[in-house]
C-alpha cells in the first residue's frame, strides 16, 4: 500500500478558478477527471485487497477441510478392513474395501467429468 503522507504531497494543485474562458473550463474538467480516476483506482485497489484477503482465508479453511476429510476416509477404510477381517480374512477384507474405494472413485470421477463437460456445451440450458 502507499503512504498517506506521500499521497498528499503528490496531489496536484487545484485548478485555477473559473474565469469564464474555455481554457480554464477544460483545465478544471481535466483536473476533475484525474481526481475521479485516482479515486476509482484507490477504490479498486482496496476492493482487490479485501477480495484477496477473503480468498486467502477461504483457501486455508478449504485446505484444512480437505485434510480432515481425507483423514476421515482413511480411518473409515481402515475400520472397514478391521471389521471385515474376522469374518473373511485380512487379505480378502483389504481387497474388498480397496476395490470398493477404487470403484467409488471411478464413479465420482466420471460424474465430475460429465458435469465439467456440460459446462462448456453450447446448447446447454442454464
């Protein structure tokens, strides 16, 4: 960000008072336009900073959510293997749970692909 004191020093002198000449009117118009442009630029910078801060917070929270989701799925899979092992054996329980996880991952990936492709269809209804 910029230093507020430096911004005050950089500001141009106010335009000359309107003495009725076209030159003075144009000078005042240009000065007003410049002030408006500088204010809009300051507003855009502030808005971008607020959006960037929100996105940073979102990214941190989304990353933590994904980490805990993966941990939960791993615990669920390990628990399923432990629960099935006494009934059908450890190897068969591991193969069943792993196969089920891979099958579900493939189904979700195909659904995600179909949804993604629908986004770019030309005749898709909104």
